[in-house]
């Protein structure tokens, strides 16, 4: 039986679930893995806060940094579940790695920003910095790429990496509610907080996760700047309904691939065909599709957040550390990581959905289509929907594939026309 001593910093949703999981499954873990996981120290902000387990069973320290030396003893693993992009999370993880202590974390914001530095400190000090919980909560995507698919050439990874935005988009459609109303509801249900909402809604949380997937898949340095990020705050219930009429759902899609030896890493809303399984990933679920030379499509769907699903990923990292003989936290050795350039996405070809609101007057449609004809933009479908409650009409257009910069220049000209009201909604359509 191997004893493994861990300390946990942060006892919120994930940290508390982890303590309970280790308590509940101690015998099962021993039986299956010959591992005895001992929690030798805990820390959070407020000792007197009510928790879902009995804190008096554990050694508590007020300052998380003191977890690195519990009564003269170094833990084998520090589990960081505080979640700041820098500050105490970064200081703690860096100190642990510098003292040859393995680290397990769910902190994608910190890794997307400081990953290069932290992964190389880990390797120099012959320890691991593992992060299964940081991407898609309970879905084992990191180990799938790092272990099972490591010798596959990955062509593309795409999917839904943020449960909150998926919950919002799904609920807007199912309950015919506005973005603002569903956001309030998502906060009440605990899917997001005021602070997290900015990262979730803005697409940044998904882009942090995509940054890590890009490194794992292509051996690129961890570089958040490679991402293009657009959130869901401009998606209206109108867009969701029109998309449905056209046979699509709107999803916040993150995707990464190599194009012309540069990285294309994008998180933005897209129209996805109803036939695509990703369109049917509903509520707070996440889904990821990996395409490789050898595997056309590997599709994983599951709980992308929540205390217990995420704690199960933390546990799998603890197990990996107990079994590991190497120190390649990212699969690659750090010296092999490559600094890639960012793909110039104005060259990207895609089909597009446009929603234009115009004053109801003769000639509007022919004027709009003449701009498309002039730029050789081929229109696939047009819906002109009467709106009895208003003296304006929505016009919905889908295009065939077009270089995005060419479309944008026509959209700019159309939006300057005096009969156009409000902004033109422009959303790419997933191929
Ligand atoms: N929640 C999820 O579903 C999920 C999924 C995937 C990844 N993650 C990641 O996992 C990490 C933890 O998430 P969470 O949802 O568990 O967060 P959380 O519920 O907000 O918990 C944060 C914990 O950190 C503690 N803390 C805050 N400031 C501190 C400080 N200055 N010193 C010491 N402790 C401090 C808090 O203490 P108090 O309890 O005393 O306030 C709390 O226990 C984050 O990096 C998150 O991105 C979470």
C-alpha cells in the first residue's frame, strides 16, 4: 500500500467535494489502486465558514503557503483549488513546484497566463503539474489527448467548453427568454457569479481552456494571445428562433487547428446544424470532438463543471502522479514546445448567417442583395419575415462559403445605409 499525502488549498465547490470524495471512497480507492490518500492539511479563506464535511478532522492552516510544510512534513501533492489568475494561487503553485512538490489544479485562468513558466519549473524540478479538472470539468479530455491520442496527428479539436453559456443559450431557446433574464436565472442557480459571468459570457473561460488544449494537441507554447474570443452577449432570442427555422442551433464553439503552419484558435458563437451532436448538447453539459488522421471523430460529452464531477478529475490526477515515471505535464518536454504565430482569420472561409433589421419600405431587399452581388457573395437563403408589431422588418440571410474579410466589407457598407436599424448580427455557420 502506497501512502500519498496531499494538502488542499481552497474548499469551495470543488475542494469540498474532493474532501468528501476521498472520505467516501477511501476503501474503494485502496482496493482498486493500492493507494491510501491522506489529507495532511487544508486551507481556505474563512475557517469558520460552514462546510459540507467536518473540518475538525483535519489540520487547518490559515495561510495556504503553510500547506507546503505541515509540521515539518512536505506533502507529495498540493491541490490548488482557490482559482485566482495570479496572487495566492500563482505564488502557492510556484513555491510548491520550486520545493519539488507535485501540483494538481483546476485553475485554467492561471495556466493559460502563466503556464509556460509553471510547466517549465515543474519539469526542471522533476515534478508534475496536472490539470485534468481545468478543461471541461469531469470529462477526461486532457488524459485522452496526452496519453491515448499522443501519437495521433490531431487535425482539429472543437466543442462546447463552457457550461454556463451553454445553459444560457439552451434555456433562451427552450423557455423563450431574453439573454438578460436567463443570465439572472443562471446566477441564481449557482452556474456563475458576478465575477465569473464576465469570463463565461465573454468567452474567456472557454478560451483559457482552449489555450491548454492547443498546447497539448500541437505542442505549442501556452499562449492565450493566440485566441480569438467573442462572447454570447449579443445573441438575441430572435437569432435563436431564426436559426431554428433554418435548421440550426446557436452554440458557443471553441475550436483549434493548425492552418498554414499557424494556430487558429477561436471561441465564438456559431450556428450548428441540428444533425450535429454538438447542437444537442444541452444545459450545462460540455462536449468535445477530436479529429485526427487516424480517428475521424472522437466525441466526448459530459458534465463540464460541478463540485463532484470536477473532483473526480482531480482524483484521476492524484492517481496519475502516483503511477507516473516521467515529468511531462503537457505530454511534450518543454524544450520541444514551439512558439506558433496566430492565423490571420480575415482569410478564413465560412458560411454565414446575417440578421438585418430594416425600415419597411420598397426596394430594401434588392438594395441589400445588390451589395452582395457586387462583391460576388453567393446567397444561400433569404427570409424576409413580416413583423406586425413594428414598422421595421427583420431580414435573415445565409451565405455560401465566403472569405470573412470580403463579407465584412460588404456588411460595413450595408450597415451605413439609412434604412438599416441597429447592428447587423453576423454569425458563422459550422461546416
Ligand atoms: N466549480 C466548478 O465546477 C469548476 C469546474 C472546473 C474547474 N474549476 C476550477 O477549480 C477552482 C476552484 O473552483 P471552485 O468553484 O471550487 O471555487 P470556489 O467555490 O469559489 O472556492 C474557492 C475557494 O478558495 C478559497 N479562497 C479564496 N480566496 C482565498 C485566499 N485568499 N486564501 C485562501 N483561500 C482562499 C475560498 O475560501 P472560503 O471557502 O473560505 O471562502 C474557497 O474555499 C477554480 O480554479 C475553478 O476555475 C471549477
